[in-house]
């Protein structure tokens, strides 16, 4: 998964928790700070905490961890730093006051509602599961065949042993005469 897909995923997680006015800005090559910025509006401190927790938890499940975060004690603005992108969660008042949308207006806004990459992965999983179900059936047949061969081999070996014993007895009787 590339950085753009991860950023869009983070924005969708914010959207899932009812964050408002979500913007994803592509700063690729235009800023030394990061490549993307997500800006979202939250309505209260509990909402701020819920959105931040949702993004953090879901990205951890994808193997993406925060490098740093700021505003832990703040009721109006929190920033999560993921290296190549930042997530800003702000109340409407803080968003208007700090005007990050204007500060980063030189970047290109992108649509974060792009198709989710997980759908393709789910199809692959289904195909693998189907293939796995078919494989044991073939192995069972192979085991039965192997068992039949083993039984036949044992019978043949038993016949040879009996024949050898008879030959030895005949030879012994002839030698004794």
C-alpha cells in the first residue's frame, strides 16, 4: 500500500467516526514537512479523542504507527505525525483561527473516498480458501491409494516369505537324506 492510499485510509477512518470537513492535501515535493496533510473538524473533546483513537488503532492494524503526537492535553487541536503525513484534528473554532486550509492552499486537495484497497485483498483470500478446500480431498485419495499399495506389498512379501521357508525345508530334507 502506498502513502496516498494510507492517507486516504486515515481520512476514511476519521469519516467513519463522523469527523466533518475532512480535507486531504497533497504536498508532494512542495514542503519539507511532509507529503500529505489530513485536516478534519471535530465537535468536542470526546469526539476529538474518539477520532484520534480510531485512526491510530486502525492504522496500527495495518502496521502503520505514529512517530509523534502533539496536543495530548489540548481540547481543541491534536496532531498525529506518521512521518510522510500529518493528521490534524481540530474544533471548528481552532480550524478557523489557525487556518491551516489557507496555509497549505499551495497543495493539491485529493479525494480520499477512492475505492478501498481491501476489496481486492478479500477476493484473493476467498480464492485461496477455495483452493485450500479442494487440496485435502486430493490428498485423501492419494492416501487411500498408498494404503492399498502397502497392503498389496505386505501380501506379496508374506507369500515370498512362505515360499522361501518351503524351499529351505525341501533343501534341508534333501540334504539330510
